[in-house]
């Protein structure tokens, strides 16, 4: 939703939902957490939370908790509000950090390091939540080895594609040598 690949080509098709999101957002590039009164806070905007590298880089550089600021105004009336909060829960479990979500139109809340929702405010309301949260320095296996796992799986995928292409080429070569397909009655 916040980034639509091939936007110029798709907009020629007059897809009405694209008009709801007139411009694309891009992920942030900061890899250092914010230092707030001696606490290191991995800070994300709504778009960033969908990408694990946005948060893991800040956690690897000392982030002790995570904050997500979002508007969600573009997505009012869609399932995106709950989807983003659920992604935030996944980031809490992935990083082993408390995630605090502040949304002007979506779901605000506090999510514990284990993914449990500690506090949640109703969407599109003005309210305040106050919570004490732990500041954590340990790294989870997902943060420590996540990049390696992605690289190994990507390599396995490339090898599988190459193997499939080679097998198909070998099959065609054998068929040509035998004179092609023969119909049997």
C-alpha cells in the first residue's frame, strides 16, 4: 500500500484503489537507535515495521526497545490497521524487545518482548497509555542469525532454479536424441 511497484504502468489501468495512495513511501536508512535520556530506542515509522532489516540494524547497534509511529489515515476502513499492529507484535517476538506503537488513526498499544499485548487503545480515538517497559540488551537468534538464514535460503532457491533448468534442458536433449515424442496407441 505505501509503496506500489510499477505505479506508472498500473495507474494507466485506472485502478481506483491506487488513487487512495497517491504517492510512495520509502524505508528509512538510519541504523543507529535514538538515544533518549540514556535509553537506546529503535525508532520506526509505519512503513519501516514491515521490513525486518529496518529494525534489526538498530537492535544490533544497541536498541533496547522499539517504537513505531504511524498515521494509518490512508488505510481507514481497511484491515491494514490490525495488520500493522500484528506485524509490530511479530517484531517484538523477533527482537525480544518491547514495541510501543503510537498511531493517530490506527491501533496504539504496548507489546511485550514475547508478543503479548500489554495495553491497546481503540483505533481512531484520543487516549493515553502509560506503561513501564524493560530495556533489553540481549540479542535473539532471529536478530543474530536472521541475515544468514535469509542468505542460505536465497542461495538454496537459486540452486533449485538452476537445477530445474538443467534438468529440463537435459530432458529436452534426450528427447531430441530419441527422435522426439512418439505417440503410442
